C-alpha cells in the first residue's frame, strides 16, 4: 500500500486540505450533539438553495431535474436530495453517515446529593471505555422542554468563563484492586457504569448542596422535574485542535462519525451535473444499533423517497421499489487506524493507516463476518475506476486481526433494500475515546471521493 501520499500533494492541494480542515474544525467544535449537527447542516443547505421538502409537499409543488430539497426528522436526522436527469426508477447515488457519538446522558431524574456533593446521575451512550471518561472537563449540551411548551437550549462548559463538570477518579494510592482487574482482563472497564456521575457542586445553602443547585437552576427557569422532558448530554469540553508538531492531524470529539457527515454534506453541495438523483442521509442512534424513529432502521428515508417521487409524478409502488433496489450506496463511516502504540490487535497488511487516504471496508462485522455487509466485486471495480480516474488516495482495510477485531455500521441495513453498498471513511486513532484523532489528508480525500461518486 502507498503510504506517503503527503509528498504527492501539490501546493494547491495542500492549501485546499488546510482550508477544508479549518472549516471542519469549526463545525466539530460547535456541533457536539445530533440536534446541533442538524441545525448546522440545515442552515448550510438552506444557504445553498436547498428547499424544505415538507413545505413543497404541503404546497403541492412539482420537482424537476436540478432541484435541491432536504427534510429534517425530529431534529436528529436529515435527508437531502439533488434531483438528477434520469428518472428515480433508475436508482440513486446515496451517501449515508451517522451523527451520534459516544457520551454520557443525564438520566430522567438526575440530581442527587451525597456526602457533601451534588451530582448528576448518568447513563453512558454507545461503546465506551469507562475509565476514559473520568478526570477530564465535560460540558453539558442539550434541550429542556417545559410543560408550557417553552424550549430551552442548554450549553454550559464551552465558554472559558463557564464552569465545567466531571467524573472523579480514584487516586492510584487507593486503586490497586481496580488496577489489578484492568491488567488481568484488559477490558478497560473496571470502573462500573453506575459510577460515571458528574460532580456539579459542593457549596450548600441551609446545609444542602442540592438546594443551592436547584436555586441556581431556577434562576435559569429550570425546575427539577423539567429534567423528565430533557435531553442533556455530557461531552468533552473544548475545541477541536491541530494534533502533532506538523499540524497534519486533528484531535476532536466526535470524529466518529461527524467527519464523514461533514464530508457528505459538502460533497452534495459541491457536486455538479448529476445524472442520477443524489441523496445524503444523516441518521442518529448508530452507536446503539440504529433503532428508533431517528435511526437507520426507521422508515423515514424510504418515506421521503416516496414523497419525492410523488412530487415528480413518478410514484408507483413497483417504480418505488425499483428506485431503492437499483441504488448504489457509500456507507460513510470511520474505521480503526493502525496505532504504533497498540500494534498487537492489528494486521499491518490489512489495516488502514492515517495519511493513507479514504479507507474502504469490503466487509465488517466480527467472528466469521457476522452481521456484515459484504460488498460485491463488480461494485468495487466501478469505484476503483472512479478513484483512479480522479487520483483519489485510497486504501482497503479490515478492522483488526481475525477473531480480535470487528465492528458494525449501517451498511447491512441499507443492503436489505437490494442496494449495492460498501463502507468507506476515515481511519481514526482512539476511536470512541473522548478525544479522537484523524488525518487532514484523509478527511479531504473522503470529501473528494464522495463528490466524485455522486457525480459519476
């Protein structure tokens, strides 16, 4: 595999990589929840003359080639379409990514007092190593909905003047037992999930720290029972930053999978002269198996395809099924990058490397390819032609050694429609940790391939 792609970049391309990375860092620093991502992308798409599909449906407007529309699902998922020259019956070119990331969620009744502290009770979301979420500054992002219909967007911990929150850790002098367990089982989860609770105060009024916290919340028009109808996420506090002396990488929260989501949206905005209708799907809940109304397993995407076909005067049940069946999909998701500090679980000859370009996974899953999509060679050959014609830097990968690695994406869900599907995204170091690392070059090559895919 070619690894030194940086030396093959022209001065212009290096400038393009830097400009793209700066815009991405700004996005990643602002958008740490699904709702924040959807709000950001909706604003960008609207500014690029994408029209609200729900309004067009309500007004019985017709769609034609060249039209651009998008629709939001419960403020946590989104589908965008650019109508191509060919009828939808011929299929679509689809880019699909998820915008949720591992984190700590506040429970519905989170506030409690114990031993001189007030804390928020949490439930972790997605696959995490528990110990990584201790002893670091966390911010609160989310939404509180009051009974009278008032909605309070809540962000605290990102401004330098804000307080931050955190989960305390046990000092090494008193943690021999947990250290021995971690060494024995190498699971990284000797800290129980029930312990991952945020310390939010220690100053009492009338001998009660909780009473003081409730008083401070009430000043913000938040009552204790308002947390019943709230969605508050504890995420790493701080901005995405350049990583490494050479500035070749980016450290940030949520590269998995907002790096791919950002590249998808930029690609559909910049793509030109589309023959087939192109689609970007951004979904929630991938980290917990894609369930629910905003996950990939919901019917929202196919319902919106039916609505678009109806506005084009093309909707029939058989035509609709053909449109889905004949589509081609890039499941845009990150993969493991080879880590020189932790080489044992990896096979160097089949692992993705940071700086090696966009990484393709013919299959994923684990233990005999269970629950995986296995892309067809005919489809891969077509993609190789697009990659080579446009001089995109790329690599093919698997996630770790056989019987040691594996992971899932939404590719197998999309494949159930009979679509051609393959996973393609960025290699990541420290995946699912509070701070992950990617290569700027890989980020840009991701965007370039996604754009060429929907154009070609």
